[in-house]
C-alpha cells in the first residue's frame, strides 16, 4: 500500500478498535458515549503500547524477517518483540504510573509469573494485528509490482512491434529509392528527402501518440515514394474529416494498412482507388481502409496486419476498440474503431 493508504488504514482500524465499536454499541442502545472517560491515564498507556507494538510488528519484525532464512530469525524477532511489549508495559504502568497517579494497572499482589503469562496473551494479539497489517500491505505491494511488471512487458512488446515495423518500412522504401537511383530517375533526391522526413517521424513519434494529420501525411509520403517507381498513376484518396485531423492515434497505425494495399492491392484501377477515410463519431475515431485486390498477389505475405492487431490488443481493452477485416467483390476492407484522445 502507499503511505497515505497505510496511514488511513491505521486511523480507521484503531478508531474502531479503541472507540468505534463501543460508541456504535452505546448509540444503538441509546446510551450516551462518554468520550472523556476514554482518555484517562491507563487508557492513554493502553493506546501507547498497543499502537507501538503493532507498528513494530508491521514495519520491523515482519517486513525485515518474514522472508528471512533460516526461519528461526523470524521466531527470534517475534519473541524479542513480545519481551519488549511485556517490559515496556511493565515500566509504563507498574513503574511510571504509580509515581504519577499513585497506582499501577495490576494489583500489588500480582505475581511475576501471572503478569508474564497474561501479557504473553495480550502481546500476542497486538503482534497478530501487526501481522495482519503486514499481510495486507504485502498483498497490495505484490499486486502493484505485478501490475508494474505487466505494464513494463506491455510497453516492451509494443516497442518491439513498432520496431518491427520500422526496418520493414525502411527496407521497402530503400528498395524503391534504389530502383529510382538505378534508373537515374530525376526525382531520386525528392524520394530521399521524403524518406528522411518519414524516418524522422518514426524515430521521434514512437514513444507517444501523434495526430491523425501527421499519420496521414506520413502515408501520403509513402505513396508518393511508391509512385515515383511506377509507370502508371497510383489511384488513392485520403479523406479525413476536419474534426478528426487533431485526434491522437498511435504512430504507424495506418502504415500496415497502406503497405498491405500497396503490396496486395491493385492501385492502377481508377474505378476502385485505394481509400482511407476517417471521421470522428462521438468519443470514437472511425477509420475505413479499402482497396481492390490484385489478381496476382505476391507469393510471400507480411506481418503488418497481425502486428497492428497485436498493438491494438496491447493498447486498448477489448470493449474499447474494434478491428474488422474482410473481402467482398474483390475489395478488401478494414474498419477500425478506436477511442479518441
């Protein structure tokens, strides 16, 4: 538990332990609760040694020795705390209080044997309370640690998946530029400049969300580089509603969809262009990507769509997003609905 949570737990528990149950019982019976009587001399000593013993049990004995090996260290620590409890209570109530109020808490005829056995019982209760606090503290600590480890694993996997996309995109783009350079294409320098801008995007935007406007600009650069090495016009439309441009999305969200269309689609047919549409619907961003399927698809497949699906799984809860992909009448369509940031 966090420090404020521990403090609040102690305040609530000891209020109930010292006062609360008696106060609620009196209130239920219609009897006034005498708060002043709860702060007499021996009440103060009772609160003092009880609270001190519980704190020592929680924060010293069990935190330090619960996992210690060999186990006799824990047994010795508990025994030592029990001895401390007995001695501290004796000095407080049987040595100090007679000098202050003229009497001790036990009768003068009480034997040492009886006093020790009686306080082993009461001290054990206080130590057990400290042990319960320790167990709850440890349970929350382990839960928090598990959550942190899962979050670190999630981020590491997301970074890996995104890093997997970067060399993939770079490999394809360099192949395109190589083809342009080999043919001494006059737009080779332009393609290198666009690739530089894209590399800057994937390098500096990878640790945070980016605007849909930047993401679609990246896709446009990708398509323009691809266009330079084609001897026919690539037919595509990027239709982003004005209210959707500022929406924050994970970087490289649209890249695998665009790359999939370039690799497996037919962008030469003006009747069936490659289309990306984006619109904001309430608290969701709706993205639709459609392309005509190439009659002669490449022999090898890619990891883009699976990569994207896994990144969505790691970034959102199942009820927060939807990913639907399908083929109808030779048109491949992906519909994506994600939360708006």
